[in-house]
C-alpha cells in the first residue's frame, strides 16, 4: 500500500465511507512490530513518507542490530542510523551490511540509495569545525535521494567567501545554514536567497557560547525572514526537513 | 525586471559574463531608497520574492506613514505592517488606505490581495489564547496568496479533538503548529503528517513558562522529524516561511 | 509499634493526654540509630509508612554495607538501595544478600518482596532511552508491593502507538509518564486518563535539551490537569509517590 | 452515558468487539461542541471524571460568558472559572449566576456544590502572602466536594508553628504545601507525613527569587520522598490533583 | 595641573622621589568634593582624561541640578548627562543651560563642544530601532570632539546595504556596531575592517531575544577578531571607548 | 609589629601625623614577597588578622611547595592549603611536614595549631554527602583555634533529628548550615537560633539541582533572618567567616 | 521570661530534667497569637533575641494595622515594618504612631529606639543609586541600637574615594558593602578589613545586570575571605545580621 | 599589493572609477586558496592588517599541518596557532619548524617575530590561575610586534598589590585585565587608567562562578568607563584587539 492509497483510505474513514476498524485492519499487518524492548514503527515510511530512522545514541550495538535486522527483513531495503559510534559501527557491520561515515557518525544498513539527483539542497557551514554536523545533514538528505551541494567554511567573518559563492546559493531550492559561535551565517544567507533556510546551531565554540546557546538564540532571532531553526547539532533533522521541502 | 531576469543577470555576473558594476547600474534605480531615518529595501521583492514588510513595533505612526507611502508610490501595490497597535493603525489609516485586524495587529496598506487559493497551509493552535499569533501567521500567508485552513483549540490535553481533525491535517501542504505552555502540539502534529511543520512557541502561560521558554525548548527538542521552529510569538515568520514552502 | 498505634499516641500528645516526653521515651529505642557517619532514621518506616531507603550515589560500598547491615539487623527485612553502581553492587553482595538490576541500578538487600499485586501502576515511556529511569520507578513500586504495568516506547511522535494502548492506560490507578526531549508524553497521557499522573522528565536528548530542562519545563507547564512533576531522572521518587497513591 | 459505561465501551473497542466508528457515533452527540472561537470539551467530565474548567486569563468577559452559558445549558450544572479578574467577574455576573472570591480570583458559575465532606485535604502555606494561591487550591478542591483544612502561615522560619499543628497534618489524606521564597515547607512537611504532598511554589519573594524559580527548584529537589510539584502559583492544579487522590 | 604634570608627579611618588603624602596634598584641593548625597569625582577629568559624566537614571532632577551646578562652578565647562528623561530635562533646563536630545536622552549642560573633527568613528546599526542607542554613542563621541559618521539601518539581512557602504567602513579609525535581535552585524563588520570594532548589543527584539541576551552572546562569540563588547544598550560606554581609541 | 600597632600607625597616617611614605617604609620589609609566578601577601596576617591561605586547585605541587616553604621560612609557623588533591599532598609531604585530611582535601603545613577552644561553632549538614564540605569548614575553623561542634546528617526531611539536637544549636555562637538538594536546612536552623547562620549550598544532588543552584537560591531567599550565604561548596569561606565572628 | 531563663529551661528539657510538655505550657501564654489571617510569632523576640518584623509588601494597610496593633498591645514597644509604600504608611499612621522614611520605605511603629551607640557598623555603597537599600540596612541596624557609620558613593571605579576612607573602614566591627552593577565593592572592601563583611547586591544597573544577577554572582565569587552574601536588595537582612554580629 | 594600495583600489570601486569585476580580478590570485576541507583566507593579512590565525581546537594535527604548510609556502612567513594541545604540537613540529608554549597552548610556525617593541600593552591578572589565558594574550600581542608588560597576581582582594604597581599601569597604552571569580579587577583598573581596558573573564573559580559567567557579567556591568569585554578565556582575542589599538 503506497502513500496515495493510504491517503485515499484515510479520507474515506474521515468522511464515514469506511469504518476506522476496517481501515485499521487493512493496515495492521504491516505497521507495528512489537519487540521486547521497542515498538518499531514500520508504518512510518507510509505515514510520514520516509522509513524508520534509528537514533544510535543510548542504544547498545546489540539492540541496533536487532531492530535493524527486523526492519530490513520486514519493511524496508535500508535503514538510516544516526549518532552511531565507531565501536558500535564495527559491531553492527559484523552482522549487517553497513556503510559508515566517521565524520558524521552516520550508518546506512542494507542497500544504499545511489540516486541523489532530486532538486538541490545547499548546505553551508561557518567553519571547518561545523563539518560533522553538516555531513550528518548531507548524508541524510542524500539517503533520501536529494542532490546536495556542499559549501563549507564560508563564515561571515570573511564575508567575501560567502559572496563569491552567491550563485551557488541562488540556485538552491532549500539552504541548510550551519554555524556555531555567533551563528550569524543563517541571517546573512537568509537575506541573500528567496528559498527556505533551515538553520542549525552547533555547539562549536567556548566560554559564553554555552554549548551552542549563543548560536541557537542568534538564529531564532534572525532578522531575515525565511529562517527556521532546529535543535543544536541536529544535522539529521535539518537534512530530513530539507528533503521534505526539496521534494515538493 | 522580474525575478527570473534578475537571476539570469546575477548568474552572468558570477560567471564573469557581466561585470558587477554593470549589473549594479542596471538594478540601481529601483532597489534602494535612502530616507533620513531608514534605508528602504525596495528591491527585496525582487531578491527574496516578496515585498518589503514593515515591523511596526518601535516605529512611530509618522515613520510608518512615510515608509509606507514611499513604497506604495515607488515599488509595490501593498505593504504588510506587523505589530501595529490600534492607536498607530488609526493614525496610519487617516493618510493611507489600510486594512487592519485587531486580533493579530496586522495592517495591510494599499490594495489587498483577494486571491488566496495557492496550496494549503493548515494552522493549528493548542488553545484559544494562541489565536492572536495564529492570525498573524494566517493573515501573512493569505497576504501572499496562500489558502489557509484554521484549526484552532486542538491542544494535546484533549487529544481526540486533534484526532477528529486528522483528515484536515493530512491534506495540508505545510502545517503551522502554534502552542504555548508545554508546546506539545508540534510533536504530536509532527508525528501525524508527512509535510513540513513550522512550530511557533507562544508566550501563553505563566510561572515556569518563563515567557515562552518552555514551549520553545519543547519544540526544539521535538522527537518528531520534520519540525523546525521560529521565535516565540513569531506568527509572521511562520506565515512567511510556510508561504515559501507552500508555493514550491 | 505499628503505624496506627503511633498515630493514636501522637494524637494523645497533641491533645495533652500524654506528655511529649513520655511519647519520646516510648518510641526512642527503635527510632534513631547513631552511627559515626550517619544518623539512620529507622523509625521512618513507621512515620512515613515505608522503610528507609539508601541513596547509593556519593556513599562508599563500605558505608552502604554498614548502614544496610545495621538496618537489616535492627529494623527491617529488606533495604532498597538506589543509584548503586555495578562495582559497588559487587562489593555489597559479598557481604549481604543482594538482588541487583543493572538497568535501573537498583539493589534490594535482604528478603525481596514477592507480592506485587496491589492496585495498578502504569509506567509509560516516550522512548527506549528512558527505560533505566522507568525501571527505577518500576522496581521501587514493586518493592513496595504494587502491581506495575510497563508501557514503554509509546512517545507522541507516533501517537497511534499510544492510542492503541489506551485501554491499558484507562485501567491504571496511577500513571507514571516518563519522557526526555520535549516531554510531551505527560500532557497527552494526562488528557487521556482520569487518575493522577506523575511526570518524570529525563535527561535523554541533546543540545537545547539542557540536561533535562526542556522536558522539565514542558511537564510543569502541562495543559492537562492532574499532572504533577518530580525531579529530572527521579524514577525512585515517582515510584514512591505512585505507591502511596495506589495503596489508598 | 456515565464513566463506567464509557469505560466498558472503550474496552470493547480495544478488544475489537466494537468498531471505533460505532463507538465514535455513540458518544458523538454529547462530546464535542464547536463554537466559532473554541472547541468546548464537554465530554471531559466523562473522560477525566470532572467537568470542564475555564482558564479566565486571556479570555474576554464576553467569551467567558458564551462558553459558560453553553456548558451550563448543555452538559453541567456548574462551571469553575480560574484567574478571573474582578472586572470580568462583574461582567459575567450580569449574565450568569456567579459566586466570586476576590482573593483567589475563582468564580463558580451555576449551582455551587454545597457538599464538601470527602476525605481531608490539608493546605499549608509558608506565609500570608501565599494565601491567594492557597485559596485557589482550596476553592477548587471544595468545588469538587472535598473537605479542606486550612493551615496558613506556618513557614519553617518559625518551625514550632508547624510542629504545634503536627496532628492536623497527620490526619491529612493529601497535603498541599504552598510556599514562596525558599520553598522549604514542602520538604519539612514531606518528612512529617505519610501521605502524598503536592508542592506549589509561589512567586512570592524578590531578588534572587526570580519570580518563583528558587521555590520551584527547591521543591523539585526535596530530600523528602512523597513530594511532587506543579507549576509556580498553580493553585488550581494542586487542588485538582489533590481532589483526585483524596477521592481514591 | 594638567595630565602630564600629574603623571610626572605620580612617577616621582612611585620611585620614592616624592612622598605620597606630599602628592596627596598638592592635588587635594581640586580633586574631591563632598556633597551630602554624593562624592563628586572632579579629578576624574585629570585622571581619566575626560570630565565627570552623570548617569541620570535613578537620580532626581534636583540631585542632577545640584551636582551639575557644582561641577560647572568648580571644575568643568560642560557636563554630559546620560539617560535623562524628558521630564527631568525640562526641570534641569530651568536652572542650567542645557542641550537635550530626545532620541538618545542625552543632555549636555554648560558650553557644548563645537569642534567635532578628530579622527573618524563610524557608527553602524542593524535597524532603525537601534538608533536611540546609536545616538547615545554618537553624541557622547561628539561631546569629546570626535568626528562621527552615521551608517544606520544596514543590518545583515540585506547584506548589500552594508556592502555598498564598504568604503565608509574602510575609512573608519574605530567602528561601533550596534544591533539587536541576532547581533550578526558585529561579526560581518568585524570581518570587513582592520580597525577595532566596539559591539553594542541592544534589547531590540522579542521572545527568545530575552531582553538583549541573544545579541550579547552572539557578539561575545563573534568569529571575527577585533571585536570587543559592552553592556546591552550601553551607547555611552561604546562612544567613550571609541573616543579613547580614536584620539590615540 | 602586631595588629594594634599597625592600626595605630595607619590612623596617624589618615590624620596626617605620619606620612604614607614613612608608614610604607616601616612595614615594607615584612609585607610583600615577589616570586616569579606569584606575589605572596605575607602581610595579610597582619592586615586581615589571619595568615595567608593557599588555594590548591590550579596550582602544581611544585608551586605549592615553593610558596609554602617561603611563607614558613619568612612569616608564619603554619600554612593552610585548601582543595589539595591526594596526589599533590603526597608530593608536598615529601618536602614539608604536612597534616592532610582526605575527606576535606585540607592540608596544614608546618606546626599545626593544637588549641581549639575558642567559643563554639556548630556545623550542621543535611546529609552524609555534605560532609566533605563540612569538614573543610570544620578544619579551617579549628586551624584558627575555634571550638567546633559537628552535627551531621540532620536534614529537614527527618525534622526530629534536628529538633532532638536543639540544645546543641542553642549553645552555638555561630552556626554553619551546609546542605545540597533543596537547602532547606539553613532556613529551619535560622528560625531556631539567635546567632548568625552562615549557609553553604553544596552541589550534592542531581537533575534540576543544576550543580548547586537550587540550594544556593533557596538559601539566598531564606525566610529566616540572620542567614547569609557563601559560594557553592565553599566550606573554607564559611569556616573563615565563622571564625571571625566567633572570636568577637 | 527573658532569653537566659528560656535557655536554661530548654536545656533542662534536652537533658530530660523537664518534660517538653511542661516547658511548652510555661511559655505558651506569651508565644503565639492566632489571628484569622496570620499566626503572629510574638515569642520570636525571646527566641531570636529581636522582636517580630513585618514585611510590608503584599500585605494590605489594614492587615498591617491589625498585626502591628496586636503586637504593640501584647508583646513589644515598637515594630519595624519594611517595604512599606508611602500610601500604606499614610494609612497606618492614621491609626498608630509611626516614624516613616521615604528613601528606605522603613516604618517604625510605637516608641522609636533613641539609643544607637552599640559597636560600629560601617555601611558602604558603590553609588548614590544604592542608597535606598543602604538606608534600609542602616535604619534596621539603628532600630536595634547599633551605631552606624555611612560611607556612600565610594565605588571601585574611583578607588581613591575608598582608600581615603580606609580609616573609617578599619574602625568597623562589621561592614555592610552594598553595590549594584558589577558588585566589586565587596571584594575590595573584603581585602581591606579584618572583620566580617556582609555583601548586598542591588538591582541597580541595566542590560546584562539582569536585575541584580551580575552583582549577586560577583559577590558570591568574591576572592576576598570574610565576605558572605544576602539576597538582592535585602538591606533589612544585612542590617539584621550585622546587628547580631556587632552586639557579640 | 599592500594595504594602502588595496584601500585606494577599493575606493575607486566605490566611487565607480573601477569596476568591481576588474578589482576582483586584480586581487584574485593572492586572496583565496581552496583546499578540500577549508577555504584559507590568505588575503586576510591584507584586509585586516594581520595574517591568518589558526584556531587549533577541533582540527586534527594533519589538518593543521596542511593549512600551515600552505600558508607558509604561499603568503606568510609565520602562522599563529592557538589552542594547540601538546600532543598536536609534537605532531606538527615533526613537519614544520614550531615554537610552542605549554602554558598558553600557543604555537608559532615558521619564522618567529623577534621585534617586540611597539608601544606598551600591560597585561594584569587577578591570580596565578589566570596566567594561561594571560600568556595567550601576551604571546599573541608579542607575535604582532607589541611590547608587553606582565603584571600577574594583582587581584583586588589585596588592593595594595595593585596600587603599588600603579605606575606600571599609568604607562600603558592599552591594558588587558584578566580575572576569574568575581572579575572585579577590570573595574578597579578601569578607574585607575585613562587608556582602553580590554577585559577577559576567565573560567577560574567554582560553584556559582558557572564556568566564567560571574566574571563575564561583572565585567560587562563595569562601573568604570573605558572597559570592553571579550569572550570567557579569550586571551587571543584580547591580545589581537590590544595590538590593533596599541599600533595606532
């Protein structure tokens, strides 16, 4: 059952043409797998348009292997695993085919998507220290088939670096602006483009940076319209939202 | 010169086919009006795809009238004015044709856009006290021609109110989720739809709400993918971004 | 002297029928053991209806052994030890019979209560990472004889997981809602049940979660009536209070 | 349809004996009234065991009158209105029979409950300035039929005032401990009783009190077991929860 | 006794050529005037190179008049008064010749300095709402004889406005960058010039701006070297420091 | 030159009977030793009535040995060293006679004061985890010759433990109240005694304790008069101030 | 019964020579007056050595009159009322003889103490804006019979003002150091004297002062030994503690 | 092309005498080197008057070597590397000639500047623990050719240490005041000199120091004019700005 079929069915339910019960029965088999320590939401691919993602932090390698195997066997060809440490990645790759990227700590189990040509998401960072977060966003977006253009180390303290790449920005369908410290990149980029900007504050910095608070507040208070913000260091979230918008 | 022409020209500049100087000369006349107390960015309509917006707070009625008149005469048919108090609205309307909405404190000077049929932006609020922020978002989105569906007072403490409107949410192209207090609406909505959700924390609440901080942090930490956040009470920003996405 | 006898006696004191002095003498022997580094409150079982609990963090294995032995010898059949690290648990178990649970870091010295049939406490968590806190609550509640129903990984971003377990929630006499990140679970559960909800924010999350602050504020600002909150990660406290209420 | 009938029906739905659709149809008429500015949750009385409560702050007198009239006509004999300013109370009382208490800003529209004999809720405050919050709690609890014992101005800086009333506390089925400044009352009371304590921090104080933050943190960190906390100044919430527990 | 004479004398004291006692006697008459409610530091002009400045907030018009008269009679030709409300300015001007500027709330009592030709201080603001703070800085700098170039409303969301004025910035000897909201202006300007930048965060904004905190943190974390920061809204401080540097 | 002689001399200087220069010469030899990495304030014993104390944290064992040796040779019979880690203590004791206490991390180099009979300082703690801070205070006070009475683990959640020791508290000349978590001990003790109470918040606790913030705010907001506060975990400071007061 | 008699009696109780009951009966008549809205602690004069003080904020003029009258009639010759607004002072003075000081908002009802010759408390302030807090401290200390020396406007930015008054500070038995903004006065004074320093942060300042937070943190972190801190703007508390110490 | 030539050229562009395009072409070759992980801003030496600086934290030794080699080969004789750990310094020094200072963690690759005679920057610290930050500032300033006078351990709790060095301060052209804990040094120094003071808060301290927050707020609220502030522990920033000012 694909997304459109599901949508049609749900509308029938809302309008009374089909009972909720009946609907539930139809989608039941594929949706919800109970494991002893987790309820895997295999239907999320249908409901939200993307497959289940596993947040690797706070899960053991063993738990990750179990959940991933289950999903690969039942409902998807690949699984995205974020915040996967190198040690856990090693463990997982013994049991399951795994692509792993050290910088972003992203793992992709199963068959990796080779098609990355949808639209154009530009990912800009203020400095080189923001790259791990940027790569989390980039690999997430590519996992969902989007074309990603990387524009790293173009922070506002050397504004000409950003301006010389103005044409790259102007061609974007969505921009992800990633910066720590004062987080000014989001505002400057936001004033240069006419597409949505997803801002990601990073915890890069020290002292009154307060673990990313300065960049977070800065981005939330951006004087440029068109900027919305995700959690500190949340590269995955930004890549996911950008993918949603880019595919519209 | 429309947006596409501008884009073409800027690309020529980036590629070296046209000098920046030449480009600047071509767009100079229309872009940048110097007043004694403000530099009006009349070109923003071109660059960002939307007309200049005036943030009414902290400006006198007199200043608003001057800037608005200038824009209406030179570069646009209408001007959106946000955070316009009733008293200032009265002053402005003596000099300039003005639509004014008390709830949202939105004013629209000049010719109001009657066409509101693009796509579908659903605006959901947790309670009735969030409505002023919601209307700021709604009127902003309608100003830019978007179709807006209002879904007010569907907060999570009575989850069935939200579920009974699931079909409205599923039909959205973008959702704006507006809530104060604990801001849980964004997460719940984010888990129900497969389109981008713009979350707006409001300062509705008291005590440890700390003027909207609780809803802000809650939304930034949403466990649902697809949620990005704007500043506390920033209805305009949400409406503007939603419009960008909805028109894609 | 059991609780009712104590209560009768204290009332006589308040009304003047018995002198405080006399009362103090009667209860003196059993109540208050002075050790060189701690004043063990052995009477607490009487006064508060439950036995002394040892907070293991910040105490050495040696101190824990001494206090536990003392209590087991003088005033109780078992002792609950919270936040007991694996290493200390090993040390303690060399000297004293100890049940130990790694996930929750709970230890029970002496004779473990096998009867867990009182009432019904439902413990719900937003994710799998909240389970250690949940188990601290669950084992605490079971230690005091309560029936506990676990409902883990039912976070609001997949609201159907929660709804499909609505009947479990409706049968609860008390609910403990445990969640990190945005902490929305407490509000949603609070709106679904007509019994008290004890909310436990956890430090699960990152960035603007600020070590549990986001979930804490979210839960304190819950728009659902019937929700009260304990300290971040305080599974023991929640289990203890739930037990009090459940036994009423 | 009373609560038990509803519970039976919902269980049938969960077990599959009845379709959700059928269930929805059966409860539809009585549950959910759509007004132009609010969705009144008339079914809440059934679902949560208590009637709808109106939070008066941020609503106009006119809105309050409309909602109250609607409820009184359709689903309840009385409505509790919290945070109702004196001016609004005057307006409301012109249209609807209203009991109003200036200190707590509580209004009760319709027929006031005269029976206040269930169990025993003791409400203790640290000082006289905490009385408005205490009365909000007291009148809420009495509205739901509970017996309330007031124990005001027994703050810990004069510990003998509290101790001389130990018998009052010992007879409580639930205690509400309300204090501003350093909020120590909750801990001291929590150590004296063997029943649940609902702690309410108040914004009474100045300087580093930071609008109630000091009492809030103090209460969340209480070293006494059995204490849970609600939002700053949230007398209503405490009264509501205490009522739930007291009626068990 | 001018500054150089004083410096010579103090060096003699340090080296032991003159006793501290003797030195104190020599400078005693002119330095320190005791009034009943304030100790006027008339020697500050000598010690710090500038005359006494009166911070008007929290002083009554009467107190300001007394101190100002005293200074004008004994030690200076003019006095700078900051944060002087319009009402107080009216009172003061009845007794003392006073220049007053409503926007910046700056008053200058006595003979106003007409010579403003030293060096070149450029004052840039992000928006029009920052102008009151900017004028406080500008009038302070001009009061001390500096040439001031105003560059208002050049915020980073319309980066071309700033770039088109690059030549003005490049000619500066010191720049004062004033901005609220996200405060990005300081970083961008800091990356464009090779002179010191004094950053002034303003409280302009709302929501998570938290009264200027976002701009403050942003500026303290500037990724551009050469930026130092003063208190929120402290136009006077920035003007004073810029004057010190500009006169070098 | 003892304190009274110094005081006389300084008064002559103030009144003009003696030149500052002459005074400086007289006290010069003994007061101020320049080392390459520190300026040892050997005169502080005279000026403040107590000898130099070395804050061990952030200094290498080598630096501590150098400074200590210097002081022992030139100006004092013993030196108090606070926050001295066990490893550093080992190093120091190889070179200098050293008393060392592991719990408090206090070291005393040179001849330890055996006389501890002045007045009566009572040191009370809320729990056993506060003992390290309490011992820092106790050993500091004893170092300066004060009699110290320890009253540990008398936290307010078992208020009878505190009350049973009321006579100990009533005999105090100064009380030091040390507590983490909610810090209520200071208020309760403050209400029981008529002598100054020095409150020391500790970082004992977790979650919303925020590293001692809850106890700090609680103590600053104490409703009991007579309570003043020092920094979190600052046992030394409390012991030092208590000594000052106790010796009056 | 005076303080020494009470002390003797309490010791007998502790040692078991007298029953608590008997003791309670003996002191009962004088200690505790129940009014309908407050429990007046008339025994506090005995227990804490000073009379009851009324905190005027948050009490109506009527309540203040009732409590004051009661105390004056039953247990004391005068009552200190703090934070008494001018309007309330007017109301009170119609019913009761009242000394009132506008600057400090202190009222003294009944017979004012004329004897102010005990010891020597020096009160220093950083600026003139700190005077209201300083006078609250000064009048409190004088009320209890202490000699007070005022040293106002000696802030550290003009360090010579402070140094020229070194002899005044050296003669103090206790110093109260009151400052807003950066609060450095406490540290500098703390390094100059060998007596206890009570530091009072004030809310004087703006911007990143955050209502007194900057001075509060500064004083808590004072590098000078001998400094303890009270709440922001708490002049009364400082005066009360200083009186306790000064009378030793 | 030196700075003056560049400045002339940019002015021609601004006035229209030269096209931006032409200007860009002229400076292109030397300005901007693209590496795979970083965009090296080799032109910054020209634009900002100083060479590129490498922030070592968050970069691998390998990355540092690559960037440094590139710069040394193409555009500069030396490179300043800040926050370079000892381990990385070892790695780097295997490939590139490197001066390294353990205390400040500063590395200088290439030919070290031997000329340190420009002007006079005085660097004062409150304690010995602030020395690492001070040396970061000192070595930075010396790297750029400035004369640096060190004045360490002159904190305000022993104010005479500071005063005895008044002549050193008076001779400064710029002062850098570095202090942790309460950060009062900046204010006291600011009141003693008539030159700009750059204040550096350090994270030295504990408890309510909150990682440098107390010193930061203290310095931002300095009551002395002429003080501006950089980020916590930002010795490099202070040295850089001081160098800018000192060279004027």
